[in-house]
C-alpha cells in the first residue's frame, strides 16, 4: 500500500490494526504522533529563516516557531544575540538601569522574544529556528516528514492507538519501531550537516 498522503496513512493505520471501526479516532492518533514528533525530531528540513523589526523590548514570535537556533542582528556589523533565561535578562536590565542600546541578549517569554538592552532604534532581526510540522488534514495532505519518513508517522500513530485499544503488549512494539525511526531521522540530519567535514586531527607542536 502507498503511504504518501493523509488518507493513505489513515488507511494503513486501519490495516495494521486490522480494524474498520476507528475512522473517527485514527485522526486523533495521527495528531498525538505529530505532537510527539515535534518534541523529538530536529531535522534540517524543519529549519526556517525569518526576519522581524526589532524596536521594542518584546517582539512576537512567528506562529510556527518551535525552538530557536540562532538570532542575529543584521544592521551594520552583524552580531549574534546570546540566549539567556528570564531571570538573567531581568538581572541584566537591572544592572544597567534599563538603558537602551543595541540588543546583545534575548530570552523567550510568553510567546515573545525579549531583548536586552531595549533597542535604541529599529534593527533587523534574522531568526533561524525550528518550525512546527505542517499538520496533516483534509487540506494539507502531506508534508516533508510523511514524504521522506512515513514510518515515523505510522508507528507514532500506532503507538498512540495502543492505550485507546487497551493493547498494552503492543505499546512496546510500536514504541520501539517509532523510536528507531526518530533516531534514524535525527541521525540522518546530523550526517547531512557534518558528514562532508571529515575528521580533523590537531597536532600539538612543542
């Protein structure tokens, strides 16, 4: 059976479970799998670049934001922002009397980017981040994960079906297959980024 669209995925899940009475709940299994995949997969296909105007202490995050990779200010000299936690950024603000200036640090707070110092003018912020997976539904029938790694979707959905069906024995089987798929996805991404670099040996001179 083909496994490249939302409908094909739902049909395959029903076939694996040998059930034809789960039409209304199979989409829930897929949704639960997507939520877990978003927490566990970090692949270069999830990386996205976006820009924003930075002119206040708080700037809204993109709606598809999942996790930061790199934030830089591109105006004049390019500079990367250091990520700190909410306590640290408050301390930095207190230490310099909440003075304005070119931002050097940021924190993720309440769905926003908080920067320090508060910008003294408008800067262009380039964000490199992991975006959430496009949710499969009747309108969005496929995405990069289903196209390239359908086993992650299939076994993830089957894993979440087991508690609903009270098939505790099957949980371990589906979970093992799912975790292998996730591990392979993350490893493939890592190899694609570093595989061509080769191993470097430093020779210390005396």
